[in-house]
C-alpha cells in the first residue's frame, strides 16, 4: 500500500487547470451534499436523544417509580386505604438495595374556587419521608412547604385562579357524600413544564387529607417507591411482588395490593419515545443514501478528471487494483473534508442550542420550553459508521478504472 498512499498523497482531488472548473464546481456540490447529510444526522441524534433524556427525566423525577395501591380509583367513594405499616414491614424485611425512598401518599379529590374561576384537582397528601428533592427544583415562587395548613400549587393553576404565594383560598373536599372545606395557605408555586402533572396535582400535608376523610393511623391511599437505578425497575418490582406474597402467606393478612410501575402507568409516553427511535433510523437511512450518492458522484468526477494519469500508470505496469486503491484513498480526502465541515457545523449548532436555547418550544405541547440536545457516544458511533459505509460504497464505483484503456487516454503533446 506504500505505492498507493505515496501517489494519493501527492495528488489533488481535481487537477488545477482551466478545463477542470466545471468538475471542481461539481465536486464542491458533492462535498456540500455529504457535509449537509452529516449535519442533519448529527443534529437529529442530538435532538432525539435530548428529547428522550428530558422526557424520561421529567417522568422519573416527578412520578413514583413504583406505586402500591389497593386497586381502587381515588374518585370512588368511600376511599379505601392500605396500611402503610404493612408496606414498611415488607420493605424492611428484605434487602432492596435499589430503593432510595418509600413514603405514604393520601390522594383525594378537591376543588379550588375563587370568585370567577374554579378548578378540580387532586390533593396529594405527603409526609416528612416524601422525596422532595426533584419537585423542589421546580419551585417558581415561595418554598416547597407542606405544614399543617400549607399547600404548594402549580403555576398554571395559580395563573388560572389568580392566586399567589401567601394567599389563603378555601379548598373544598368531598368525603362521605359531604362537602368539607379547609382554608389553606399557599406556601409555594411550582412549574415542572410537564402539563400532565402540573394541571392535576397540588401538594399538602397528609394529615389534611386524612382529616377530611376521617381516616386515622398510618393508613394511606398508596405507597410511592423511588429507585436508585430505573434500569433495574423490573427486577425490583418482581422482588417486591415476591415479598408481598410471602408476607401475605406468613402473616395471614387479607390485605389487597396492586402494583404499577412508571413504565406501565405512562406507557403511552414510553411508546412515543420508542417511536422516536424509528424516526431517527429512517432519517439516518435517508441521509446515508444522500451521502453515498454524493460520494459516488465525487469519485466518478475524480476518476474522469484523472483519465490521463490512469493511462500513464497502467502503461508503467500498475495493476487495476492498485489504481483503484489510489482513487479510494483520494476519495477518502473528500470524505474527510466533508466530515470535518459537517461535524463542525453540526456540533456548533448543538452547542449553541445547549447553552443559549435558541430554538424555543411550547411547553404545553412538548413538555419543555426549548429544544433539548444531548451530546453522547452515539455521535462518535455515527461518524465511525459513516466512515466505514463510505469506504465500502467507494469499492463498487472504483471498478470504472478497469475499463480505461491506456492507448485511448494517453495524449502526446
């Protein structure tokens, strides 16, 4: 290969003469086509990865990874509960290394009403063990404080009802066929930009929910469990199921438990994210075809521009395979140039969007206020894949050199 590399190293893609202007223009178009395909592929992977990462993080940060209930809808009356002390006994009696927190939750329907507007919501009663770290990051005004008479509401609800931190609206609850009311203080306002979450929930003390439903003790409507590693969700779920069966068998308890994971409860979101993978495969396939066609065109231009040289090399004894290798190496310069330009532009766009959020989105539709991007190892894999496919693509068209005859191509001056 030393001979081929030596020749290719000394050659330009296009000979510098007045007759090669059109070839140079066409070769520049081919380079532009490959570079544009690289830009689109790099941007597509970064954006799709960003969307998936952001949506998954929002879901896993705001929603429980595993939820244990008695299977009843909270809108049904009377509200049925589970004994959280039994859940604690089940979890503490086994080695669940993947569980970071578990807490009782008491959810009950409520209505916010002002002079001009009203909103039906779910009052989510939490206790001191509730994992507040992620929701606290979403605080827009005030603090995430759920004392004996304080609540935290979403920005959308606050705007709709014209409420602010420090206001003390009357919240209406329905329990046992009766309307009960509590005057509660708004301690904080949050905005997660996840409309499905923001428009439904308000946070308050678990004892408020127990009080209006005349529930005492350690009872709750559900137990929320958060995990250290979401990838181990199914394994942890199965371990909890086995532990529950064992507990019910050994204790003789007649309790009823139903378990749902975040991937089951929000299956439509995860199905949508899987669909994005299909979309990105289609985009990559189309852009790869564009890059390959541009590359083939570029190689043919280079070969046709060097027919005299091919004739000379053949007359000097060079084999067809050696000449093919020379032009594959020469076309590799085209690939390298296009990949450098494409990656430079693509990564510039990604970094600009990552730090300055140039492209905005409607959070009510997309669950985020700007297009997210994610720089990951797939971008490196993309470039390696493009380089390999490009080299393979060049092999077929390079056989054109075998049809060039030295006697017809060498010109004497």
